[in-house]
C-alpha cells in the first residue's frame, strides 16, 4: 500500500485506498487487518485508521472480529455489477422524483469543468467534476436524505467496485447524459445506465 494523498480527510483517504485494495484483489476476502498493520503501511497514526475501519464496517466492506481485528469482505464480479446496477437505479429514481428535472445549465457547467480538467491532464479534478456532475442530477429535489444517500453511496460503490473510467470515456458518456436531458426522462435514464455499465468493462492494470 502507498501513502494516501491528502485532499479529503485522512480518514476518507485511507478508506478510499482500502476500498481500492479490496476491489482489485490485493486485499482478499477473509483477510484480517489490524490498525497497527495499516497505520505502519501508510505511515499514519492509528486514529484515522480506526475511523476508516468504522466507516468501511458501516459500508459492509469490513467485518469486525472479536479480537479487535477486522476482516475483509471481498468484492466479486457479481457484487460489483449488483452495486453498479443499484447505483444506476438510484440515480434514475432521483431523476424521476425531481419535479422540474435536472438543471441543464448546472450540468453543462460541470461538464465544462470536466473538459478543462481533462485537457489539463488533471485526473483528480476530472473525477471530482464527474462526481459533481452526477450529484447535480438531483439538484432541485427537495429531499436531503435521498441526496445524501446518493452522494455517499456513489463514492463508496464506485471506489469499492472498479477502477476509474478513462477520462475521454467519462467526458463522452456525460456529454450523452447532458444531451438526453433535453429529450425525456426515459432517454436520460438509458444514458445513466450506459454510464454505469461502462464501469463493468474496466479492469485494473
């Protein structure tokens, strides 16, 4: 494991890295982890590691053992696909429940930021803009709990399931989603499903 980049909280960075390690099979199903092992590998204190463990336990990625260790709940192709299909369904339902539909101008603005990040070769900013683009689909829906569920679930499921999509693919798929916003909800939902289906075809290097 490599030390996490510091951009979000340290807990979030450690949790994200552990999700990726589990998703790509470097941490295997049933493997035991300790706070000491992870903190030493990442050169961080045990406090954010403990917080990351608690976060991943709540997501079902880790399982608490009686000896204060945790056990990896490994990802499988079936679990990955189920998670992505679930996320696609959640996003389509958010679109359906939003009385005014997605805010086209807001989505267009996020897409411009995605394009600029890609042109600059800034993948971290690109993935952040991609996330904001999809969260913006719920703009105008007056239901904070659903929107929070979408935000947390999207981050957790994507990080736990798959490697990131190539930047050009993200841009192309999101452009199709933006175009579908000017058609109808059914067309928009088809493009959202196409976006998440693309993740099932990505393999870790």
